[in-house]
C-alpha cells in the first residue's frame, strides 16, 4: 500500500475503541505515526491493545491519556507530543459519547457531559492543533497543507434525533464549528472537514445491531443494506488527511450507506 501519510504525526482522540480505533489503524497503515488518545486510566489497556495491533502491522504509534473536555489536559497533550514527535500534522477530533434521555427528563449533567466531550473537546483540540500548525510552518515534502483537521460528526448533524437532543445538538454544533474554522484558516492552508458516519457497528450503538430483529429494523434506515464498519470511516479519514483531497475544506462527508437519503420515501412516501 502506498504510504500517503509517511512522516506525518496524527492524533486520534477517543481511539481506544469503535470508530476511533478503526481510524487510528488506517492512518498508521498509510504511514502516519499515530497517537491513540484515550480519556481515563480504565481505557489504558484498550488503547495499548490498539497500539499493539498497529505495531504488529508494521506501523508506529503510542497511547496517550487525556480527557479532551479538560483544557489543561489538552494543552499538556499537545505540548508533550510536540516535544516527543516534533509536531502534529493531522488531528482527528473523534472522541464522542451518548447519554440518551427523553428530553423532559434530561439532566443538566447529561447535557453538559455530552456537550463537554463532543463539542468543547473538539474546540479545545482544534485550537491547540491550529496553534501548533501555525507555529511549525509549512513542510511541503510532507503535505501541501499546513495541517489537517478531521471532525467526527454524524448523520445527526442533519437528522433530528428524538431522545438524543444533547447528542444531536453537539453534532449540529460541530458542523458550524468545523465550517467556521475551515473558512478562517483556509488562507493559511489548513484544511478542516467532517466525516458524518451513519450506523457503524461499534459499542456506542450495540442495542441497534446485537439481535437479528434490531439489525433488521436498523437496515430499514440504510438503503445500502449493510451496517457500516470502522474501516469504512478509516478509509475516508486517510483520504481526507492526505493530499488526494487537497482542494477539499469545509466539507461534511457523509459515510452512511444512504441513511441521509430519506429512505422512508423510497416507496412513494
Ligand atoms: C450514533 C449511533 C447511531 C448512528 C445512526 C451515530 O452518530 O452515535 O448511535 O447508530 O448515529 O443513527
């Protein structure tokens, strides 16, 4: 495989499981040195297992614990990584979680927890990444861009989601955070884009696929008739991080098997 991300350093937040782990492995396969970020001591083992897989495949990476919702931890992570690896070229703002509740029963804690990780976490990491890109300056032999940021959004940046108002609000917020930052830093050659996954088979949505009945019902929402896999998102992330997508910034790329195509209307509404 051609090493399109050779000599580049990539941080993937929330990479100890699910989509983040899939993205970390694909970026490493494309030649990047990958920082497998994870939030708390209890996720250390899972993050180390992702790093072990990367190394067994001939790639390079380390795990790094940092809660992306905490400003001082994020600042420390970027400073440590710049010291250890020289710089950062790619940020995949992936860390995200759900705390679902009927809206009238949603606690402020559930609201703040989801917004804190999913939206504030993306703000804090993107800000530190941009500071690092500007400080480092261009390295044309590594990439045409000064830096690349990929925000993990969701089909729920456009599909309303009853019972998940905190999560949908965080993803709607990511859309305009991403586009505003993309607009602000395009003249500096920093590219900022989002991937909007549909239903990807990971622990976050286990109840939607772990019985045949649940999976059958999920497939009525997916015209392409299969659940997504973390590699589907990983491949899109490699493309968005590489110079193959050099003219793309401010885009929300839907990787969803057609979930956003209003499948309910496929039989005449
Ligand atoms: C959510 C999943 C859900 C998918 C499609 C994702 O953003 O995290 O739980 O299955 O959207 O609805």
